[in-house]
């Protein structure tokens, strides 16, 4: 009986410790999300050259777009989770066609939401700013990908240079002072 109580206490202690770690991890993830959002807002404000009046109208619109996009993505993930659990014991029972339909539906919803968001910016930001906004996400992803690729190669040292040369990937752009360019350095001011 005494051993059972000790075992029960240890199990409860491990469970409490695990839940504490989970809470800390969730807080860190939330902080990371907030930092990314702040970074995107700052970068977008700078990239689009938004006035404070434009920002007050633009960002609530963008937040609504992101909220609805996240809902569409979550619905798709939930559908996939349901399909996976239905085929938990037998992979041949996984309904690939339903998964494809769900993905196509989600992507269609995302395209419609983005189109509506971009069209709703008319009258809030200038046509020049709308044009920059249209290509902002793709440009940001491309630049981040290039930076990450270079950092990965840099971390490998000489081996990274050899691999970059083999793939024909050019080194990151540098200006005349031989310094790396930032995300927005090629932006016309």
C-alpha cells in the first residue's frame, strides 16, 4: 500500500512537471507569435510607407483577413485529423480524395479572402502602396529563404561554399561597401 502511494505521488509529480513545461512552451510560442506579428507590422509599415491614418484603417482590415485565413486553415487541418483518425488502424482506409477536396477548398477560400482583402484596401492606401502590398509576401518569403539558405551554408563553412558553388546558388547580394543588403535595401525611396 505504501509503495502504491509513493508510485502515485511520483506519477502525479511527473504529470504536474510535464504540464508546467507545456505551459512554459505555450507561453514562449505565444511570445514568438507576437514578436513575428510586430516584426511584420513594422516591416509592412516601413515597406508601404504608411501614414498613421492609413495604418489605423489598414491593419484592422489585415487582421480580419489573417483571422479568416487562419480559420480556413484550421478547418482543413481538422478535416485531415478526422480523416487520419478514421484510418488510424488501416492506412488503406484513408480517404485521399476527401483530403484533396479539403485542400482545394481551403486554397480556394484563401485566394478569395486575399482577393477581397487586396480589393478592400482601395481608398485606404494609394495605388503604389497597393502594388507593393500585392507582392510583399512573396518578396518577403523569397528574401527570408535566401537569407536562411546563406546562413545554413555559412554555418557549414567551406563545405557550404562548395555546395553553393555546385548548385550554382549565387552568394547573397552585397553593395559597393561589401556589406550584406537588408530585406528592404533595394526598395526605391
